[in-house]
C-alpha cells in the first residue's frame, strides 16, 4: 500500500467507543499550558525572570500554534489524520518532560515541542469530530470543547498543590506528560482497528475514480478558503476569544494576589474561571441556530468577558464573581469558535484548511494578549492599565461576534 493509500487506511470514520476517543485527546490539549499560570511566579522567582520574560513564556505556545497550524494540512496528507494525532500525543508527552528536566534551555525547547504538538490536535480534532459525528456536529463540538476546558481547569487546580507536595514547579509540570501517553496507547489501538477494517474496502477506496475524486477535491481549496471574507471573520473571533482565555489563564492568579488574596485562593479563582466553562460550553449549542444564524450564540458567548473585564477594573474585590462570569464566556466562546470552523467549511477538505488558517492567524493574534499583559504590568507596576486593554479587546470580540454569526452567502 503506497503512502497516500496508507494514510487513508488510518482515516476511516469511527463509531462508538472508538469515536469517543477524540474526547480523551481533547482532554490533553490544554493542561501543559494551563498548568503554568498557578506556578508562573515560582518559575519567575526560581529563574530570576521579570514579568516581561514570564509574558514571553506564556506567549510561546500561542506563537507555536500560529506557526504550526498552517503546516498541519501537509502533515495530515502525508501520514493521515489519525496518525498525526498519535504523533501529537507522543510529542506533548515528550515536550512536557523536556520542559521539566531539560534545564534552562529545556523550558523553552520543551514548550515549543508540546505547543507545536497541541497545534496539530487543535486543527485536526474539529475535523475528526465532524467526520465521526457528522449528524451531531454541534453536540460533538460542545463535548470536546468541554473536555478541552476540563483538562485546562484540572491542570490549573492541581498545578500549585502538586508543586507544593513534590517540591517545586518542575515536578508539577512533568506530571502532565503522563496522560497523553495513556491516550496515545488507546489511539494506537484505534488505528489498528481501522487498519483491519480498511482491508475489506481497499479495492473500492483505491479505484482510479476514487483517487481522481480525492485529487480533484484538494485542488484549489486553499485559494477558495482564503478568498472568503468569512474565513477572516472566523479567524478574528478565534484570535480574540483565545487572547482573553490565555491572558486570564496565565495572569488571573497574579491579579488576585495583587488585591490581597493568598496563593491558594487565587488558584481557586482560576479553577472557577476555567471550570465553569465546562458547563457553559455544553449549554451554548442550544443557541447555535437561533433565527438560522449564530449571532445569538456568538454574542452571548462574548459579552460576559467584557463584563468580567469591567468588573475587575471597577470592583476588583469581587474577583470570585468576575472569575465566574469570565469563565462562562471562555467556555462558550471556544465552543462557538470551533463550531464556526465546522459550520463554515463546506466539506472535510475545506474544514481542514479553514481550521488551519483560523488557528494559525487566530493564535498569532492571541499571543499578543498574555505577552502584552506581562509587558504592561512590568512597565506600569500594576494591573490597572493591562486590564483596561484586556477589556477593550473583549469589547472588540463582541463586535466581531455580530459579524461572524451571520452565515456567508459566498
């Protein structure tokens, strides 16, 4: 079996428990990043880093997402979608280990490795969900988005206690190399299962007419997707909501500490912010087709983050409330952003390209959030000015939500 057909052999739609494994993959797409926020000050103290350098560390995953996402399409064509996911899981585990045990250079190298691997999952998980749950895309999007949020919330909650229990941030962050290894074993079994199935249908799939149709479907897809204004609206929404999430995930504990909360309470605030998104993300699909569009869902998902930003500026002592309100926004915004990718792609080929473009440029936009927040904290000596900028960005997301929610006629 040649390379093209070999790749296709791993990419049959799955059902039942095999299909549900995509949700376990989703659980591993954020812990490596979310675990940093609660121990960021420890990392800064231990390595003698100022807030600006800490901001760079928090921005690297997003920059890696931006750089790698456009390349995922080529990787998937080369080795197949499911094999790409397996490789990504193994690289997440390797990157976590390198970050913790690779010394001064390792923290940077490991971050690049696991972030690049997560980028592969970011692009391909929506494609797999659309393929395996074709009749229930909104439901599947809500579930795997909830799993992403659950993984993030769990890492945010456990990171500081593990560091305290195990004697430092390195051991705490190393823990997150274990779950992706476990899921990688299960995913490998899924690939073997699909490989057995493909033998029975190899003649049909390898016929000249089928290969011609596959070649034709991939021709010009990049140009078609890039020409559509809707591609860039989806990209802007993805970038703005990601900017808000990663900014708060990395800096909310510092904001809480600056207004008098202890480290444990600050960690609880972060857990509220990340954890409530699990439930809010499962509810937002009910609004995904109000009046035949997604304006209601996109605006409902975006407005709470703007409210949370104003709240942190004007009434910071109510941080638990703003963590809850902001958490509702980040959970629902992620579901809407990923659902829009699936809904705006006209077929699987376009969905892969749209996912790559939206996440590449979107995460490039998002990387500015935690980076600029850290730079502004260092420059101004406080959190007021950074929060003003954060709130303005949240307002921009509300504006984009109205535009992106209207289906394109092109």
